[in-house]
């Protein structure tokens, strides 16, 4: 049969919690998850990703040796300047620097931009969690007897039923159908989510082991790894 693909319905991104309520403490260090820290940096401190500036200030080529460079910076007591007219929090600058130097194996600059854009609005990648594959006719027609699928004469060579099997109807009619969302689309969306999750795992390690954060301690907390699996 002619399986033309229906347009997939727009599904909203899988939202995380509401916009972050995290604030840098006046004293001590606050325990936060890696995603909370990133959202704090981009929502409250309004940091941005300026790859040229990060490279100029740190001497680092994004994606290469960031762990070593940040440990060296911590030992020297220096930090990446955030730019702009008002200084941003030290920890927010460290988040931006770490993200800008995300290794290519974890998505590099493209993944860094995706993480930053999602963090600003408190969202997560759309993994099509509520998507359901539905097979439906491509078109419908209304009659006095109700709503029926539109049928047409099959003119595709090799797919038309043999004449001796058509019975009284010799036109070989069929109903073209399509799928609202394909398995390939769902699989691709979930691979993108897992790539985002893997990048967060790497950043969690960087914030825990290589960043000298002054106001936060990064915990093991992570978003769900496979939110589409229930139970």
C-alpha cells in the first residue's frame, strides 16, 4: 500500500520543573543538581555563551583539556570574566566556561548551545514521551451516512490486485493511509534526549571535580534518564 506520511502533530518539549528558584547563598555553599546550577546561571545570572571570549580569556580551545585548565585556574585563584557592564557571579561564569568547552564527544558547541537555550526557559529536550503511532486515512469525506475514508483507484504498477481476485469491483480501489509519527522519528528524538543527558553527566563531573565553585556544591541529582519508560 501507499504509506504516505502524515504531518506529525506538534508536541511540546518535555518541561522540567518551573523556572529555577535557586539563589546563590550569602554564606556557605548550597547543594544543587547539575541542571539546577545551569538553569540558575542562565536564568538568574543571565550568562551567555561567547566561544571566542572564552577561548581568549582562558587560552583554551573549546572541547580540549577543559578539566585541566579549570583545575589550574582554581589553583591560581583566577576566573573567566563574564563581560558586560555588571559582573556576574563567579560560579555562573564557571558554568558558561565549562559549557563553552564541552568536548566534541559530548556534542561540542552545538550541544552547548542546546543546553543553554533549554536552560534559559526551564525546558528539556522533547523525547516524544506522549507520542503514539496512529495509522489513519490521508483524507476523509462526509456523506449523509457519516464520515468515510477517501478511496481511490490503485494505479501503482505491481500493487494492483489481480483482476480475478477483485470480485465484482474491477477498479482495484484502495485507501491511502499514513502514520501520525513514525518509529524513526521517536527513536531520533530519544537519541537526542540521551545525548543531552550524557552531556549533563560530563558537566556534573566537571563541576564536582574540576571547578572551584564558591557558592554551590553539585550533587549526584540528575533528570530522569529515560522519562518515556514508566514504572
